[in-house]
C-alpha cells in the first residue's frame, strides 16, 4: 500500500524551506539592486573623473587668467534710488541697506 505523505514529511530532517516572504524580499532586493547599480556606477565614475581631472589640471598649469576690468565710477545711493523710481514710477522706496564698506556689495 502506497501512502502519500505531506510535503513536510518528505523533506529530510534538518532541511527547512525559507518562508515565502524571504523569497519575495530577496527578489525585490535583487530588482532594486538592478535599478540602483547604474546610478551608483555613474556617480562613482563622474566623481572619480572630477577628482582626477582637477588634480591633472592643476599639475599641467591650466589656470584661468583674468584681465583686470576698468574701474567703474561710483554712483551715489540717491542717484540709484532716483533711477529706480523713474524706471518704476508707481513704486515706493521703503528701505535701503547700505553696504558695510564702499568696495563690498550690499
């Protein structure tokens, strides 16, 4: 007489199947890795290029030379306010923050 045993009874002793949740979690982790891997690869590649390019650029002496600009004449705050009010006649000047030093922007 041949009796069919349940699947758990057919397994050898000590061998357990992982629960279904673990298989699903592993599968989703694999798919997430497939989606994240290209982004991380691009991030590390561009970061390495930026680091090495900057180092080689400094070693090769590729510096940016800036030509000095002509000095612009200083314009008084009253002249600036008058220019704004003539450009926008409906506007009103409520507050003005003056620069702390004459060569610094306000």
